[in-house]
């Protein structure tokens, strides 16, 4: 995609305007390549090449979004304003959602079903895995798949080898941290937020996958609102660094500005209905440190294992799904002479349900998050996992449990998809019910969250939705 000056972007009419340059926007554009469509990416932040990021030790501290937090716990929100969005700082874990995550109402009487099935999106999950060069174990238990992973799983830690022998619900972590393919092999240093050797897939190092002679990029322009006429979008209103507002004209607008930004643009535009911004949520996480009678670690990447023991079952009528992550690097050492490596570092990651009171609003035309905390359903899932974790670790000598992490960096909700406009903001093709040539892309459209990381699914969903654009 060629980079334009702002005046060049304003000077023409575009077939497609994509707001944002992260996973959601770029995988949507991937499905548009070769179709002769003029596509403009509008990025709020700058283009910061990888060498500059490394030279400046690019901070993993995200911009702060104003919030009223009445939960009693610290709450952070991970956003990025730069080319590539959060692909610049993600860790690269790519487990799939399970079919049950998309059928919560049908199976367990909880929340809403997705208007799309797992089977519909499965070919696009495979394609996203191929494009990211995912490493995983195709033979062990996990969400169903119709073809193997592109590359083999990373080496498991010593403790994970024992866990996998004891319980088939333990599997290697699928990951976009390379174990073969076009990128350098993972160095397993645990410096994954800014990979020092570029082993992790990012929009920056994958940019060639999203190139087309008809695609263009403009940076440092913030999309403020969508302009409409006669029930159709006619373009977007932007603001530059100096505060000047101008219009970019286009036939179709795709909002991929993260769930907070996408909600704010719709709120400013008066589009999408009363549900816009409601139900903002993400997973809740807690670390565990398990002292064990043998040396651990020596795995092939930073997070090497997944445990599904608390992931799915009838209990989800009352309590959240929980995924167990096993961490190899950076290691947590045991401070006893001769037993430095005799520790297993785990993390419990619980799904949450969207609650209307957790939402994005506008206050004096600026975004504000109203956060009242995780749901009782989420809390029950974590309590269930904490109570059962000893049974999963027969070799444990001592288990220490940390407090809630301030963020899992997986923002979800605000513009959910649904068959019914009373319950959603967009339909099964990601289009606004009230303005059909505007689409919302990314995890903002997920009707429910999951204990699994959302990035692979939102990328696959974007491939599917891009293919639906006529």
C-alpha cells in the first residue's frame, strides 16, 4: 500500500475506507486484493518502523483511556495508535475459540449465540493460520480443525511433558511466534511485546500479504465520525494533528479502530442504535506459581502450554470457562539454593460476559469508559479453577496465587453482531442495521468473549467479512 499525504487522500473518492491498520483492517483488506477496489487505510497514529521501535526501546505502555472505575480493582485497557495497531505489542498466542464459545445460549442458556457458526468460519481460521505461519500440534485435543497447523508446535517445558502424559487436555500453545517459515525462529527470551529478532507475526513484517496496487495509506489522521445521506455513508470526517477537520469521501466504511475507538466513532455519528458502546469487556487473569520437585522450563517459546481442564462443560451454565496457560519465559525462579528452576508458572484466564453497565460513552465529546468490574459469572469461573487446580498438579509442593491482572489486553464488545437489531449493532456480515454500507470489524463485534485469545478469530472473521463485500 502506498503512503499518501493527507491532501492526496482528500482529493479523490474511495471505494473502501478502512479506519485502522491492525489485524481487523488488514485481514479484511486481504480479501479485497485483486478486485480493482480503491482502498484507503486511515491510521490515527504514525508509521513507526521496526528499527525505530527497537532503537527507542518502544514502550509497552499503552495510551491511557479516561475511565470511571468503580470495581475496586485496577483496570487497564491496551490500545495502540500507530501503523499495525496492537500487532506491534501482542505476544502472538493464537488458540482458536471453541464451537461452544459461539453457542452459549443454545448450549448453556447464557448470553447470546453468534449469528455465525464455527463451521462457517473454520476455513478462514485455517487461512489466517497459514498467513501468520502458526506453529501448533494438530494431533492433540483442542477445538476441531479440518487441516494440520502450518508448522509444528514449539518444544514443551519439562513440566508440560509430564502434564501431557497425565491428562490429554494439556496441549502445546498454538502461536504466531515462529517455529519454521519465513521468519527467524523464536528466541524464547520472553521479550515478546517487542520481539528482538522479528520472529513474531506482525502487520509490519507481514505487510506484503496486504499489498495491492489499488491500496493506499494515510497516517496521523483521526477518524472522528461518519457522514451519511439518505441512510448511506458517504465518507468520514477526519482531524489532523493541528485540529483541522476535513472529509474523505467513499462508498464503504469499515471501522477497525479497536472496540473503544469504533464505538466512539459511532457514538459521535449517532449511528448504530442504543446498544453502541455497551458490553465492553475482556478476560480476567490470575497467575499461579507452583513449586515442584524437578527442574522446569527449557521450552521452545515464551508461553508453551495450554490446559483445557476447566474450559467447557455443563458448569458453564453457572461459571465461566477458564484456560490455563503455562509460561516458559520469562521464568519465575524459586529462591532456594539448588532449586532455582523447580517452579511452574501458570496463568488462569477466564472468559467474561458482556454487561451493559460496562460501556464506552462520550463525555464532552471525548471517550470515557464506565467500568464496574467483571461479572459474577467470571468470578465464579476463576473460583472454580482455583479450587480444582491442585487436582491437575499431582506433583505440586506449594501453590501461590496472585491477584487479578489489570488487563489481558483483549478488548471485546461495544458493537456486537446479532440476527436481531434489538440485541446487536451489526448483522452477520458486520454491517450496521441502520447504515448497511458501514461495517464494524474486529473483536468489537464478538457477541461474547472467550477464555481463548481473540486475535486469530477476529482475523478469520475479517477474512470472511471481506469476502462478503460486493
